[in-house]
């Protein structure tokens, strides 16, 4: 099977193609469209994993491409929303620095060691959920602002900050343990 033509990978490429239109919608102040595109990106993310399992189309390309596209989409959206004055610099820097740090450490470890386990921890997964909720709430609150949306916006941004810090330290701890493991030292 051609990995590029696997349905889950096509959905991942679609999500990548949504990113510039999502950014443009935010920059143009078209928040209902931006929110719709963000939801569409989320649906394609859920579907690609489900279809990979159901259709038995798990591919090496998909294993690498899916998380990279997810991080690209989320990180870009954090930067653009900060640029537009809708997110604080503190939140944006924490999220971007953690993701960039993890990417750089993973690349160095992949190139220089036998470590290949870069799966996210429960803290990393919780952080991603908090980020998605926060971004969705920020986008939604620009055109629709009932109290519950503002509540979700506030608490999901707070959770994003806390989980970004916790998951970053947890990732560093896991890497240090792996580097010091007897299998790697021998």
C-alpha cells in the first residue's frame, strides 16, 4: 500500500491544509469561520486515528506525521491568537517552548541513541486536551460569550499553563531515566 494514499494519512494532510485558512480566518477576525475550521481539524484528527485502526492502515508515515501536524496546528494557533492580543505572552511562550524543546530533544535522541519511545505521557495527553479546549473556547468566545464559554476559556487556559509545566518536567524526567537505563549504557 502506498502510505501517502492511506485514508488516515489523507485526513492528516487535509488537517495540514486547513491550518493556513484557520490562521487567515483569525487574522481577518472571522471567528465563527475560525472556530468551524478548528472543529473540522479536530474531526479529521479523531477520524484519522479511528480509520487507521478500523481499516488496518496504520503506517510509519502516519505515526510521525499525525503528531507533527497536530503540534504545528496548535502551536501556530497559539502564536496567531497571541499576535491578535487574545492570548497572553506567558501562555504562548510556555506552550511553544515546551513543544519546541520536546521536538528538539526527541530529534537529538533519535539521532544519537537507541531511544525510540517518544509516546506522550498521561500528562502530555491531558495537556493536549487542555490546549484544544482553551483554543476552542478562545475562538468561540470572540463571537459568542455566554458565561459557561468564558468559564471554560479561563479554566482551560489555567489548566494549559499548569499541565504544560507538569508535562514538560515529566517528559524531562522520563528522558533522564531512559538515558541512564542499563540497556542504553551497555
